[in-house]
C-alpha cells in the first residue's frame, strides 16, 4: 500500500494564497476548495489522504469523521486541537505517514515517530503541479533518478542517512 498523507487542514488553507482568499470570504468554501483540489490529486496519485480540521469551526459537520470525494475528513472534538489528532495519526501510521503542516511542534513529533513531515507551501506546489499535469493530460512526471553512469567510485561518505533516504523516497512518490 502507498503512503498515507495526513494534512493539517486549516494550516494548509491559511498558508496558501488562493485558498486563504476563499477562506476569508467563507470558511466552509475554503474547506470545500481544499477538498476539491485534494480529490483531483488523489485521482492522479492514488494515495490515502486524511485532512484534520479543528472541530470548533465546524458548524456544518456534526460528525467527527466523514469521507467526501474519497478524502477522509476528521474534526477534532470540542476542547481538543487538530494538532493532537494529527499527532495520534502520525504515531499510528509511523513510517507510512507523510504529515503536511508548517507547525514546527507537529512536524517534530511526526519525525520522532518515524513519519515524514512536509511544509504546507511545499505540498501545495505538488498539488498545483499535479493539477497542471491532469489538465495537460500527462500524469507521469519524469524525475531525475539521481544516477549518473560513471566509473568513479562513490564511497559511504556520499550516501544519505537512512532518515534522509526514507524522506527522499516518500517525496519521490508525491
């Protein structure tokens, strides 16, 4: 199975230029715009995606869990922050999780549990790029594998650490 992308919903919305404009007009429209872009990303990549929102702003959704367009939506309970839910999910899925947040505390916790954190602006670039390739009709992005044929020997000092190799592998899958 692929990676599980866990997203700090309001953090991603408020870090994005386009989504934050929509969010300022209506918070529900901001959430819907995010879910629409994630649904198109999921169609292309096929990764499991969970978006976590703070439950205090959720007038429309009465449940704490929901699924819309194949995206798992979670709202924190009253008195609980979305950060706590994200930490629980990253501890549960460990190496399979990719946590999208710009919150340093959540990112450090995810790293401690074995998950890979990625900043919200960096993930938004991936969303925009996937949307571009979907409209263009090409869904396979050619990435440089990093291998250059040569007879020059590479020693262990040039090898990335195990943590960095895992992070690079997950980032390549995005």
